[in-house]
């Protein structure tokens, strides 16, 4: 069955990043996958996390910086990256900010992201 999703649900987060979830637990009730459009302001960062889900991210504008066990990877507009479940990562962005789309399998939830505090 085809389902059109007319709008996203904005998920509030600290630090000025905007998350608009189109598919996922909050907007569509989907637990198998989430798809969200993210906009992060210049200099944004967040605590490290070790999520229970795989995350695939396509950078549309700017640069997303990913800190991980092997070092630091800069992912620029037109590039993508993938992180496996349980992998400890920390996201930030450069001086121009970033816009990107994140796909999580299974769907993102605050209970399964396991962010450092």
C-alpha cells in the first residue's frame, strides 16, 4: 500500500539542530526505519553515542564531522557515511553548518541512541 507522508514532525533537541522526522516512531509510527532531515548550525556538536541501530547519512550541504574509534572523518556535501549498531561515534559540523538526511535501521529512539551525558 502506498502512503503519502505530507509533512514531518519537528523533534526538539538542544544546541540549535533541527530534526524533521518524515518516517519513524514519532511521525509515522514506523519502528523498522526512520528517515529525518537535519539542519545543524555552524559549530554544532553533540555528545558521543553508541546507538543500537545502523545509521546512514547523506550530506546535502556543508560538512558533518564524525569522530569514531579509528579517528575523525569529514563528510562533505554529496557524500554519505554509514555507522554500524554499537559503534561509538560523535557528530559535529564545521563553520558553515550542515544539512543532511539520516536513515536509521531500526528506527531512531531516545532509548536506543545511548548518548554520553
